[in-house]
C-alpha cells in the first residue's frame, strides 16, 4: 500500500513526477495524484485548490438563474402555439431554446479566458426549418428581454439577432468525454412537468476530465419549505423558487432563486431506519418503472408512499433532506443522458448522499452524452445505501425470475 503524504502541495517541480494520474476528491478540494520517478510507490497529493472553480460557479449560478427567469416568464404565458414537437416526440418549448441560449451567452461572456465546450440537450435544427421564422423571432426577443434585466459583469448587448441566437443554441453541440472541461446543460429538465405547470429545473454542471466538479439546479416551482410528506409538490402555496449549488469538496447550498438572501448549507436526510424513510421517483410512469420502485420500497420496509415529482428538482429536494431515497428505473432501451444527472448528482453527493447505478457503481460521466449504467439510478445516504442495494438486487432478481417463467 503506497504511503501518501496527504495534501502537501508538491514542492518538487513537476518533471520529477513520473505521472500525474487521475484527480481525486478530498475535503480540501480537488487533488492530483503525483507519482515520483525516483520512488513511484511514494505519491504526493497536490491540492489543486480548495477555491477551485469559484468563478465558474458564480457564472453558472448567474446563467442558470437568468435562464430560469426566462422559463418562468414563458411558463406563465405559455401559449399552446409555443409547444412544438421535436422529431423525437418530446415536447419542446420556446423556453427550452431560450434557456439554452441564455446559458451559453452568459457563460461565454463571464468566462472569457478559456475555450468553451458545452454539451446541451437542444440544437437549432428545428429552428432552421422553413416556417420557423416567427418562432425564432419570438425566442430572440425573449432572450434579449431577459438579458436586459441582468447587470452582467461584461455588458451584453441585448440586441441579439436571430443568427446570434442560433449560434448560441448551437454552442451546445460538444460531445463531452474524458478529457478537458465541458459544461453540461439541460435547459429545461422535465419538459413535461414544465408544460403541466409542475416541477422542472434548469440543470447546469461542469465536468473536468470526466469528473463532475460543480453543479447548479434552478428549480422555479420548488417550494423553499420542505416537501417531505407531500405526494408531489405542485399543491403548495408557499414561497417557491430554489437555487441549489455545489462545488467539489465544498458542500451543497440552497438559496431562494430570486433573491440575494443568504444561502444555507444543506445535508441529505440522516434517516437510518428504512421504515422512517420516504422515496422520490419520476412523476411520469413512462420515465421510470413505478412497480419496480414500489417492490424495492416494500422490501426495504419503507412505509411512506412515493413522492412523485418531475425533473432533477428531486435531487435538490433530496440534498436538503426532504426525502431519503431516489429510485429511477427507465424502461428497457432508454439511454440516460448526462445532462439529466450531472448537476443533480453533485448537488446530492456534496450534501453527503451517494448516487450510483443499480449495481452500486458510481455514475460515469466521461463517456460522452450518454450514461451507460446498470438498470437504473439509486440515491440514498451512507446508512441506507447498503440496505437499498440489497433490496434492489433482490427485487430485480425476483422480477427476472418471474418474467422467465
Ligand atoms: N422514456 C424516458 N425514460 C426516462 N427518462 C426520460 C424518458 N423520456 C424523457 N426522459 C427524460 O427524463 C427527464 C425527466 O425526468 P423525470 O421523469 O424525473 O421528470 C427529462 O430529462 C426527460 O427528458 P426531457 O428533458 O426531454 O423532458
Ligand atoms: Mg427534452
Ligand atoms: Mg432532461
Ligand atoms: Mg430537457
């Protein structure tokens, strides 16, 4: 077992190190593991910096909050004509495109010093088709109006043309992968929840060499107060609008979306007894096998009914302890996209939670746009995770046996 002199900043110049292997996370921030040529078994961990990604996080919070403001405006005035179906049949709205344009414009302007790579869900193909001119004009106006409401550090001329808009949307065509730095965006996660007037999220994360280093979730319809014990969260009349954010090694915070009031540090539920736990799952049965989740919950001894809400707002609610478990088992053949989980995953893990696939493996965001995982995604705190993994294994084995009879 190689001895590691922890967290000493490497004194020797880099060339004396044989390799700088993968990054590791530590309470002090991101560290790189350096192996000396002279004694490869002796490694030095170098704290990259506990203040790493500070300016990126500030830019991401600004971008996601502004995009959420645009979405709120559209959701309020949602006209049926704004809904057009993309070739993949999922409803797409003016807000999806507008949100993606706002995020890429703000990130590019706030972070001018580095190459900008964005993996995002939407692209401009449908907007470039004949007959989309009116829609394009409306989205451009919406984006200009939204940008004009914000005093961004680098003044953004809020007179974008439709070509500027198309370029901004198409910034999101990166494939991601294991090298370099990639922003990952779902401009509206939970489009169906958005259209239904329920939960949705603007979800923005940052990958560095395939690892998530920061995440922001803007959840305009999520109540600031806990939704524990509710069946879903649309009925609440309290103040809504939450911004969750997390940076590697620095914990998870939540603040009201529309105010500068002080953020509060949040932690996942500390429940250890599954009988006292509650679990979250997709509102849409088409997105997750509800019968499998309920068989797992029964096996685990969970008494409370599931809380079914749309989007990564679930990760936000879990990070502040509104529930203890999240179960997501997409139907066979569906491939999860990284933009549906990058931001939510770090918001939960930095709040003390664990996010794995059904086999207990951490999610691997380094393989491009898709998450190739075993069966589904499960989330719990450290105490419940071993029990949950066993219940998942047993339930899946039972279902496979039943289907083979
Ligand atoms: N068949 C599917 N299975 C799993 N997730 C899906 C499916 N279809 C769409 N999604 C995505 O699930 C996410 C919503 O998760 P939830 O079900 O928890 O609300 C959305 O990103 C949605 O995509 P989209 O962003 O296009 O709406
Ligand atoms: Mg979509
Ligand atoms: Mg999504
Ligand atoms: Mg989406």
